């Protein structure tokens, strides 16, 4: 019986560059250059095709239950754009949540 109950409980997994609110506050409250941002967040998930001055940190959360399909429950994209002198950056965060019936 315990095996049946355990197999029906959802498994939640996180993928990508996960960042905390504290890390985001550090980025917004201080002026960091590229190497300092890498120290805080790690390497970006991807960089812009057309410019090395735009970085994206992407993560998403998936939920899986037994034999049912895997569903994305939330995703977050952090976009960091540096100026040409690479001394200042603009940070934008966008998030999405999904509800499945």
C-alpha cells in the first residue's frame, strides 16, 4: 500500500539557473560588472545572438505524477543587459505560473 501511495505523490524538479530573492536584490542594489554577476548567479543560461551584452538566466519548475505527463508549473526569465562600457546593467525579471485542471 505504501508503494502505491508513494508512486502517486508528485515529483517536483527545478531546471536551469535558479536564483533567490536575495541574489536578485544584490543585483538591483549594487552596480556589478559581468564577472561579479557570474560570481553571484553563475554562467548565464544563454546570451543574445546579436550582442554579448544581453544575458538570460532561465529556470522552470516541473511537476510529474506517476505515469502522467510532465507539466511545467512555473518559469522565470531574468534578462540582464549591459551598456557598451559594461559598467552598468538593466535587470528585468518575468515569471509565469501555470495551473492545470
